[in-house]
């Protein structure tokens, strides 16, 4: 099973990076690294490395750097254009497609390794070289426990209102009318203002806001 190492933003790009993925191309349990990148313009990149260096090992070894991976494949998707796919086994100096594959993979490796270095630096700085086992902090675990056992609808909804707009909207849409009113009282008594949620409420819950006396 793949180990999710990182999910977040690197220089404006949405990045999902996994290590320890099963490599079906080779026998003997070889592993590979995979990275998906979506740019701010919507262009998608998928990178594959069959013979990787593992970030976890370099974090645990208290290293200041991570060696470059050599890519085996890159896939590039852009709306309205044909999907591009280049593999290392197609690289050749003797054909146009072979030279094209070489150039695309070189540029892809540059992008992939630059992002991977940023991931490494972020994990190393944030978790003080304690390895990927420490990626989840005690505070985050405590929050997971709180969520699992929390039965106070208003307190839970208020926390979502402050921390997670999407989950709040999904949660608010499912609760009953009276509970919504009670939660609205908590929200509008709070010093915190989530403008995205307020805009959503004004667009989707006008009748409830008016009935609850929050029609401004």
C-alpha cells in the first residue's frame, strides 16, 4: 500500500506525493514514488519513479538534502489538448519521438525534484527531523479524538465554521432547522468571521436567516 507522504501546496501547485507504492513492473518487491501536481492554471502532471530515493530514510538519518529521483514516466493533461505521455524506455537519440521523450523527461524530472526538495524541507523543518512517524502531531491526534467523541452539535459546528468551510457547509446542510438556529446564534455571537460561510448562508439560507433575525 502506498504511503502518503505529502498533500498540500508547493509554490501555488496542489501536490499529492506518495512513496512505497507497489511496483508491478519488477519482481522482488521493488517500490516506486508517485507524484500528482495540479497547477493554478489547471494543468495536471503525473510523475512516476521506479527506482526511488525515500524521503523518510533521509529524514530519519538527519540529512540536510534528498538526492534527485530519475523519472520513468510523465503524463501531462490540459483541458482541450491531447494527453502527453513519455516513458524512459522510449528515449533515443536516433528518432524524433525518442529525442522528444528525452527532453520531456528531463524537464519533468527538474519539476518533480524541485517540488520534492520543497516537500523534504517542509517536513524536516516542521517535524524537526523526527521522520514521517511524527508528521501527525499530538495536537492533531487530540483533535481527531475530540471529533470522534464530540456530541455537542453547536460546539462542533462552530469549530467547523472557524476551521473548515467545506465541512461546515456539508454539516450545516444536514442538521435540522432548530439546530441550525442554535448554531447561527453561536456563529453570530462569535468574534470570528468566516466570510465564505457568511456568503454561502446569505445565498442558500436567506429564509432561515430572516426567521432567526440575522437578515441584516
